[in-house]
C-alpha cells in the first residue's frame, strides 16, 4: 500500500518512467525512510495500470529502447487523495538488531560495544542523509509551500526517529563503558544497562 501511495504521489507531481521513479524518487527524496527496487516499482506500475490508475505513453529513442512514461489518470488522482487521507496502521516493530541485542548476553563487553557503535554509526549516516534530503528540499523552488512543508515534516519525523535511536545507543554505550552491565568486565554492574 505505501509503495503504491508513493508511486501515485510521485506521478502526481510529474509524468515519469519507472527508472526515473527509482533514481529521482526512491533513491532521492524517500531514500531515508522508504526503499523500493526496480522490479518492485515496475510491478507496482503494471498493477496500477491494470487498475486504470496510471497510463503510459511510449517515448521513442533512437539509440536506446523505447521508454514508457507513466502519468496518473483521473481515477488515479482520486485514489491518491483517498489513500493519502486513510489512516495507515503503524507496522509492528520488527528490528533484527533488537533481536540480536536481546540474545547478546554471552558477548564480551568489547564485542557488545562494537555492535552498539556500528549501529550508532549506521543511524548517524541515515540522519545525515535525512539532513541532506532536507537541504535538497529547501532548494526546490517548484513545490508549493504546502507540499514543501509537508515533505519537510515527513523528513523531520525520520530525523526524530534517528536522533532518538542515537540517543538510546549513546546511553547503552556509556553504560557498557562504565561497567554498569551485570557481569561487566569493567565494573560492578550495580545498575541496569538501559537505566531500568
């Protein structure tokens, strides 16, 4: 559903090929909180075309294969408006890192710290990407003020998620470094790792 909403939304802004959607949109604006590979995008475009929500025109090219340029139909615009207004349930949290951490009691402190720091570095990189997307958005003079604010609000939500995760990981790292984890090599383990 979210992939369809994203494709419909991007096509509402301009007609595009599947390749353009991948490169400009999913590797651009949404890269920090929603990914899609080329095959998923083309399957979604075909499904939307079958449902008469998008149409395409063929653009001839001389030295390359023809390109199919997709655009929203009138029905597609209606469905986009409806789906944008629907409350989408929050997905259940499925985080392999949390499962890994849950069962990491046998790891020595050094390995646990390496694991925590690596995840922190990953989240910092993602936060930096969100900030880069925000800067790109601020430079976009084509968007309406309303669209710009709502897009920035979504990016702010992604940034808040990553900042909160970084803060939590910083607390975890500090607790291990201070020897606060029971059975720690460095200390007494008098308090719980996560301040419980």
